[in-house]
């Protein structure tokens, strides 16, 4: 398997570095189309497969909340709406959707019953929803382009808890979900992030901490960062041991993997800098941390992601009152080196709700809400992980009090963006627009 991974990685490196695509940013965005009808649309998610076929998912609030979905074949119009879930037991479901290159889609969401999931085979209808993890909340859902998937979550672990665990369920492509697995147990735990490789390897970053609680609250300290990894087919989670800390605050650690199984972890260290460490294709010890970026002011990370060749992109919002901007930094798993930050939001000086999507080829999309003047959803894209970002464009059309909700991009640069806005009747509506390179 290691030899296969090495060959795959070398092929992708040759494609990305030796003959890097030079797609011109001459495509266009379609006019926004209304997705949600008959009620109030909220909390959208989006995905796009290797042929450019799009799928959207959102919480439709009518007499009872339900998840609705609609699909669009590349070059066609949006089809009929499908009901994905039974009646939801809460109004905060935060659905996520992932899709394989061939178009097999999986959705994960939660309500007061626990974490739910449903699958939509390629060019087919959604299968009945199933309660995947009873009683769980805040799932971290990852899936690769062939359909391997994992969901991680926390049981207990809060400041007043006496015990807690970081848990996970895994699914091989074409298979069923595993029984719950315990990644780690302890009194006080938080889970930061999860990443998955092309062959189903999973890394979950998590932290232990101390808590002293009294009548009026809890004092938290001594955060220690760890990363646990399960390689495909092993059924065993391997703990890195302490990577950073103990520190006075959490490290907000993110992780990404390339097609060979190499991993990179980015975390906020005790001096307020983002530092990164890397891990080899089969796991093992993490490297020493190197400075990745020194942010100015406070930051909100949109995401950290890697293409198949190990070219990494970090996108974040930097806030230095009274201005805020969207930045990107390029890195590489092989060398653990980083570029200087690049402003992506152009002349916009009041930026928020930044979202980032990256395809296996490195094709990338960033969207944000610009409040510089008339509010607008703005976007910038590039055709490879080392290419130039396009000049920002405005996407939003109808609706007031607009908000970006979801975005996705596939390997050739085709993309989808979903945003929300109130219409004239104060109905919260979901709108979709597609990019054709």
C-alpha cells in the first residue's frame, strides 16, 4: 500500500508542479437562482462532483423543520426538491454534505436525537435517513473523493465533567459505518478538527485541559494539544503524545492530508503565532513546529486544506479594528514551509463570514461578506494551489441582509455558492449561483 501511495503522490506532484494547469480566469457566474420555497430556508450546505453536477442541502422551516435537497446537472437547471430528513427536533441542525468524484453524496446533521446521516447514490434519490450516533452533537464530518468517511464527536469532557471521550465512526468507500471507536478518554477534553487522506487515513486533533470550577464559573488552563491517527484498516488510533502546551488557551489546531498520507497540522502556539508540524505518509512522529504565519490582530480561520500533491492553503480573516480582510497563505507538506500572507479581499475593508473550498487538483474558491458600502457576497478563485487568485467579483443579486452559507469547487474549477437573504415578504431564502470556467 505504501508503494501505491508513493506512486500516486509522485504522479500528482508531476501534474501539479511539472505541468501545472494554466486555466485562464475567464469564466462566469450564473445569475442567482432561488432554491428554498414554501417556508424559510436556513443553514445550507453544498457539494459538486467531478463532472460539475451540483447538490444543495438546507434546513427548510415550514410547520416542522426538515432537510430539503435539490440537484443540478452540469450545464442544466436545478431539478425538483427532495425531502432528506424526517421532522427535525431542533432548529439548529448545521448540515454538512460531501460528494465523491463519481457523484455519491453523503449528508450529516444533528438534532436533539443525535447525529443523522443519509446517502444519495450517483444520479439517484436520497436513501432514508438513519440515526447514526444517538445523543451526540457537534459532529466533525470528513469524506474523501472515493467515499471513505468519518465522523468524530465529544462525549462529556466539559469543565464540570468527571469523564469524557473523543469518539469516531468510520466508513470505507462502498461499505457501512463502524461501531463507535474511542480515540481518547479523560476528564476534560475538546476536539479541534479532523482530516482524511485519499486512502481513508484519519487524523483528529484534540486537547486536554484543567478546570477548577466554583459557584460562579470555571477557570480553564493547561491546554495540551494532541493528534490521533488511524490508518486504513488498522482499527487502532495512535496518539501523538503532547505536541504543544501546556498553554493558557486552546490551540485551534487544524489538519490536512495529501494523497500519499502525509499530514500537516497548524496550531496557534503560546506566543500567538500559527505554527505547523508535519507527519510522514504512514504516520509516526510529528516534526518540529515551524512558524507558518504571524497574524496582525485577531484571526478567524476559514479552513486549512491540501490538494493531492501536498500543496496546502490556509485562508483566514484578519481583524484589526476598524478593518478586517481575507488572507491566504500557501504551504507545502513535504517541506513544511509557507509563503507570505496575501490579501484576497481586494479593496474590501470590512470582511466577514469567510469560507474556503479546495479541490483535489488545487482549484480553489473563497467567498466572503463585504460590508464595505452596500453589502455583497464576493468571491475569488484560482485554478491551482500555486496559481494566482482572480480579482474579486460580486455574486449576490436579490435579497436583503445577505449571508454566505456554502461553497464547493471541483478539480476543473467549476463551483457552486449558496447564500441567503430576506425577500420582500421577510422570508429567509436560499439562493445558488454556479461558476463555469
